């Protein structure tokens, strides 16, 4: 990850860490409710989603809601050797283990792998975003690799404060289609050359 991206990521993470817990929780609720009201959510039968950590938009409630609506939920497992992601169908939180970097990941002996073509909607995490849908994550490039040939719909859930005017975009970076904040739903605009 280049120095400019790292500095932007650290600045946004610092700002998010200072946010009051109650305020953060309320913003997460607003973002969830916006997501649930979209046709993106309503039309998706199988949803790919990470298990949030720290100050990422909380996803456990989203997963639970998907189950109550009889949607299939697939969560990623990191493959550190190839720096890739594999998704597995999750039916209960008891099928999770602490995995790579302390992330909650599917126990592969208790879950079934799913092909990326089966994911109708992929909820992509990130820290900093621009209006073209490009994002800065944690720097491993796992999602950029996964998205390079993913043809389904992508959405990121973020605080309005995570959306910035410009971020450095590198050749390998992949964008998301939609961004949902506590205030708005944004469709990624075309990348300006």
C-alpha cells in the first residue's frame, strides 16, 4: 500500500475511533435500514458479507436479518498463501472460528464452499471511499483480487465521514457499485480519466 493511501486510512481510522459508541451504533442502524429498504437487498437470494471488527459497520445484525428472510449468507475465509478469499455458507454463528488476523471466519469442516457466481450481492468492507466507488481497505488486496472477475452486485456500508473527494487509485484497484451511508445511497460514478 502506498504512503498516501496509508496516511488516509490511518486518518479515517483515527476519526472513527473517536466517535461516541452510542452515535456509532445509531449510525450503523440507519445504514442497515437503508440497505434493507433497497431492491439490491430485497432481490438477493445469496449475500456475501464479512464479520465486522472494531469500527467497521456492524454486520451481525445484517446476517441475522438475512437468515430471518430465508436468504443464504456466505462469509469469507482468507487464504494467506495466495492472498485470496473463499466464501462459505454460514447457517449459524457457531460455525465460526477465530481465523486470519483474529477475524471471525467460517469453520471449513462445518460449512460448504460456494462459488462466487452464486453470490447475488457482495457487501465489501473498506475504510476510505471516493464517489467512484474505489476504496482503501486494510492493505492486503484480498477484495481487489476477488472483485477482479466478480460479476455480481457490490455494495459497501460506510459512515458519511469515510467518503472523501479523492483517493489514489492504482491499476489493480476494483470499485464497488453502490455505497450506503447513514445519510445517503450513492451509485458509484464513472471514473474520470
